[in-house]
C-alpha cells in the first residue's frame, strides 16, 4: 500500500531507540499527500439542526492493544480510546501535508478513572465517520520517502 485508507488507518512508530530516561516534551506527527488539495472553508464545519456547529476532519486515538500490520483486519482491529484524542482539520490550501501535535497520545497521564492506557500507536478515522471526501495520506510504503508519515519527538534527559 502506498496510500493509507481515507477513512480509517492504523499508525505505529517504533520508539525503541528513545532513551529510557527520556522525558517527552512534545510529539509532532506529519502526514503528507502527493498533491495539494484545495481548501474549502465551508467543508470544515457542519451546521446542525440545533444551531450549533460540528467540526469536520479527522481524529487520532490512542490504540491500547497490540496488533500486527500483516494480521490486522476490519474484523479484528485493535481497541482505541477517545480519552485525549486529537482532532485534525482538512488540509490548508496548496500544502500537501499537515502537522499535528500528538503529545497527549504519547505522554502518560491517568484517565478520570485512574487507568493508564498502554500505547500501541494511533488510530486515524474521519470525524464524523461518514464525512466525505476524507483523507489520502502517503503510507510507510510510499516510494517517495519524504511523503511517508513522520513522528518527531522532542525530549530531555536527566542531568
């Protein structure tokens, strides 16, 4: 696959080289598309019957159970949680990438019920789910390396 599915995708980055003593300060995700998409400000928000407006785009959720790329299917996809999810909007005019601060998906913080979730990557899905046209991001298998998903981790080490 050279493109991630437009309505749901699983994303995982190997962070084994991160020093164990590191304190993560910020985590940025960069997702790219081969061709810039036109910006349509009317496509960002959906007016609702009650007069409120719902934001459109995508959401990234923390995956909390192990999965393997070659074995995952729509029927056995791993569980994700809405806690600390990150919303993302559509592309900006004439730019073929978005950068999203996903720190809260990587920095441990207890939930309201004091459960700490393990991290097995991110689950991307459209928000709302039926939103069209969706996204078409380059995957880790894309032939142009610079278009592949990138995760930048900013951290400090103890003195």
